[in-house]
């Protein structure tokens, strides 16, 4: 399946692109992250500590166990803070 993947803030800076289309057979968000980390060091660095990365699945805040079936877009970003 093809997914649009969007990166924000320091996640984007570490990966070096704001968005990309990814071809994957991953079943969950976590599986896709594992595939990306195995690709290149820049992905490994960006996803080295998932406790500081949030994910939105089709613009809905989700978790790394979320299934990818039927998903069109993933977004990765650091936790949001108020103030």
C-alpha cells in the first residue's frame, strides 16, 4: 500500500523532508516505523525515542499500535505544549 507520510518540527529536520509517499506492507504504525528505521540512519535517529514522538492517523491522534489498513496519511510530530 502507499501512504502519505508527513513530518513536523524536529522530526522533519532530522529526516530532511517535510513529506513523502511510502510504499509498505506494514500492518501497524509501529511496523512502518521499524521499516523506516531500517532504511537509513536519519530515520533511525528521528524515531530512536518514540516516547517523544506523536502520530496522527488520517488526522486523528493515535498510537503506534494503530492498524494501517485503509489509512491514507500518517503525520509524525513532537508532543504539543500549551502556554
